[in-house]
C-alpha cells in the first residue's frame, strides 16, 4: 500500500461525508483548486469562486495520472457532459466565469464579495 493509496481512501471518505451531510454546504474557492481541491469544491451543494483569480482543474491528465472511478463519478454528477469531458480528458483550467457558464459553479464574484457567502 502506497501513501497515495491511503490519501485516496481518506479523501474519498471525506468527500462522502460532505456529500451525505443532512444540511446544505457551501464551497468558497478563493484561489486555485486543482485535483483533490477541485473535487472538494464539487462535493458541496453550492460553489462560489473568486472572479479575478484562480483556476479549477483536474490536472491528473496533464501530469500522467489516472482519475479513479469514484472521483470520475463525482465530476460526472456535478458537471454537464461537455464540461465533464473537457475537464477529465483535456485537463481544462476553468476560471470562475467559465465555470459558472459551464454550470458547475453557482457564482463567481470579486474577492470583497466572496467571503460574505
């Protein structure tokens, strides 16, 4: 068992707990959210990104890693099919505005308005 296997299992347990909370959750993305950070944001019911800084990216494909089935299902459930394909097949870096237009972020706002969410 490698350290990354342990991380993967722990991360999936944490995401499962967030997804199954009996109350709405909000992700406030203040900068970059790559890999597991992107998954963490997607696990929430409402997602708000900073408009002027940061990208969301499943960069695994860009660095030669595969994406396991559970995270793939998370991306698939939270994104439209075109956004899902761009994310997991090409490793597209989404800025806040594009993520809202793609439908998987609910809002992208300037930094002063971000944390009041």
